[in-house]
C-alpha cells in the first residue's frame, strides 16, 4: 500500500481510475466532494449509485478511498480557496445524477463561530496551529458548504445529499450578546440559493445508532431534489416496541423542543420517537458498543504500567486527571465488571458494553476498563461467546464481531454467573438469553471493563466514564477514548485500582464502531486501510456512517428509477 504523504501537494492532482469502469445503460452516477474515507461513497454504492469522481484535499485519505473505490477518478485538491496552489474548482468536476458531500463540521461548532466572525473578511491567513494538511480553519471549512452550491449552479444534478453537524443551522455572524452562537443568517441564505436553482429540500436529523452502527452519532442530512422530480419518502420509522400497546410498531420521529439557537439537534434532547397509536415515547433498537470491541485483548494491568512524572506533579501510571476519571468510573459503576470510558478528554460519558459508543471524533478517545483476564481462563471463547436466540445466528467468540442487533435477536453472554441488570430488567443466569434491551436499560457483563472519553487537555474539567455496553459517543478529531478493565471478579469496585486492566480502543475497533467493514480478529473485512493509528482514527472519526448513506440513497434512487424518469440523464439536466 502507499505510504502516507506528510506534505500537502503543491498543485491539484488528478488520479485516473485504477480500474476501467464498465458503463451500463441504467446506471445512475454520483460525485463525492470531501470524500474522506468514503462513508457516503460506500453508502450510496450500496443504494445503487456509481461514484465516478471523488475529491479531497488530503492525499492519504484519497489513497484509501482509491483503494476501496478503484473505478472512480480522484482529485487531490483544495476545492475552497481559489488562491491556493492546489485549487481545483468544484464547478470543473463532471456532471452527475447525484452529488454527495460531507461538508466540514469544524467551522460550524460553537467554539469556532467567534473565531470566524470577529475578524471579518477572509480568514484564510488566520493563525491556526491545527491547520497543516487538514484545512481546519473556520472560514475555510465554512466555505465547503458553498462548494456544493457552486457545483449545483453549474451542473444541476438531479439530487444532492449533504451531511454535517446540526450546528450548520447557526452559520452566520454572532448573535447579539453571544460569544459563540451564530444567528443562522448565512445558513438561511445558503438554503435560499438552492430554491432559486429549482430545488426542493428536506432536512433530516438522524442518529447512526438506529441504523446498525454501534455508535451514537447525531448528524444533519440535507436532501435537495430538483423540482422536476417528486420528493422521496424520507420519514424514518424504525421498528420499536411499545410497552403500552405491547407490540412492535413503526415509530414516528417527533420533536420534543424544536431547534435551539445553537442549531444543535440530538436524539433524546430535541427529538424522540413515539408510538403511532398511543403516542407513548418508544426507544428503537440499537447496536451495542460491544459489537465493535475485540475482547480477546483486555489491555494491561494498571499495576504493571510504568510510573511516569507528569506536568501536574503527579507520579503514577496516568496523569492525575486520568487517575481521577478511572476512580470515578469505578465508583459510579461499582457493580459492573467492564465499562467504556473517555480516555483523555474532559467531556464525554461512560458507556456500558450493551449501549452504543459515544460519538467518535478524529482522535482515539475511548478506553476499556475491566477486571481483565480470568486466572482460570474464563475469558476464553466458551465463556464470552454470545448466543443469538433468533434461530438464525451463531455463537460469537470474544475476537469476533457481533451481529447487528435487531428486534428479533436476543443476545446472551455465555459465562459462569449472573448478569447484573439495572433499570426495568431482572437478572439472568448464564444459560438464559438476555432480554431485548433499549437505551433506558443498562445491562451489565460479568467482566469489569469500561471506557471513558476526553475532549481537550484541561485536567479540571469533568468527564464521564462509560460502561462497555454504552454506545460509543460520536468520534471526533480531538477526543480520546480508552478501555478500562480488571482481573475476573464480580465488579470493578471489588478490585484495587492497580489490579484493574486498561487499554485504548484500537483503530480497527473504532473503524467498526463507525460502521466500516474492517479486519477484526480472524475476520477479514472488505474495507482496505493502512497507516498509523492516528491517521486511521482521523479518517474514521470524520467519516459519514455508510449505513445512513445507504438508507437515504435507497430512497433517492427509488425516485429517479420511476418509469417516467429513467430516460432523463444527468447530462440532459446539466444542459437544462
């Protein structure tokens, strides 16, 4: 495989497709802007679209994308700044039926709004220590959304799909009296331009944990459809169990509070799902974080880690802040043998292994804390195999990925004890399958492990450990997650601090937690990736969940695949 380029290319570079593509008369083609690791490319590919061109400024990410999509042409180029030596205009990319773009979310975070607007004018020369090849400057990142508009003005694709953080809605100058939150005026102007170009649009707020991804990742998806076409059915109605009706229902996406000034829209805060019959709040099934964890490796015993001296004057295996977080984890989840917890960050929350991961960022951010390896070998495949009680699955060992959790499957841990449960459940012995669980239920495992996440470096900021059954939080570029574990025992609290086991989540676990089919133990995945763990995590953490892209892409393709639209080509729309 190619090595990672450390320097930004001096000029825009076109890379022809590695493999000649065979054209079909019924093929629908797509272009992917800011393609990264290709989460959207993979998603729409599974929905029936063929990506013919992908563009990104980062050479390493283009190489990874190229290895996984050899039929597509690629541009390594800056699509934003016309004065850059490696600039290539989005207007000069080929026409397509569908344009997809995962626009940068860095600029739209509240923290960068002040930085972007206080100086006014162009901010391309703004001092930014994180710039280098990542192009993280606020105003530059904000301009990525306008690249979508430039492409639409030139080529008039039939459909456009844009993914970003929901804070895109606050894009604009600062609100009066606010130091961080924009007024949304630029965002509204941006939407209006698509209306003037004859596009209808719909905004979706979705969490990846309800699409077979073992990660809680709240994102916004902007769907633009040319007015010559009908709007697709984009109502997300996941199968959920209504306790009041005592049956499975197609849940209805429902607002709880509306959109706040920050633009943040998150599941469980601004919206929820309800039963269509009785309107009771319901919780859709989700994929647990344990589906992304390789439990054949529980890390290193804390007492065996080297003693270091830290800048805060603390001496030990960890900095004082990390030590405090681990202890908080052990106290908060005293009865659990394993949790996921933020590793270095000051924010984040702990997750049990049967809950989705916290949002993954572009940095490693989760750690596993557990009771470690059993002296009698209880962590072998016989002890940790998962039984699937729907008569369709098979037991899974600790080194194998879990199947996607769906409504008809019931998972159990095959071990020699009782699984401690929390709310709304009863304990189950090792021979019994676990009850179907929701986000309101917190099942425990007969291991002492967990993860915690850090967003930043200030030691006095609070953070929250996660049991291993929590979904991973959204993975970002600055968060770090580590894994905390311990020798086999009834709970983390029963072991001294130094007897617990701790390790960071590995790159392949984060990749799986982001929805990519990576190598996992003995399993050989279809996604090709290489390079340092840091580069891999950056790629995974910034990627769009492929499964959500597939769900939306399938509905988009259904519209243009109708009989009256099959003869309309992308070039005809561009000419119009």
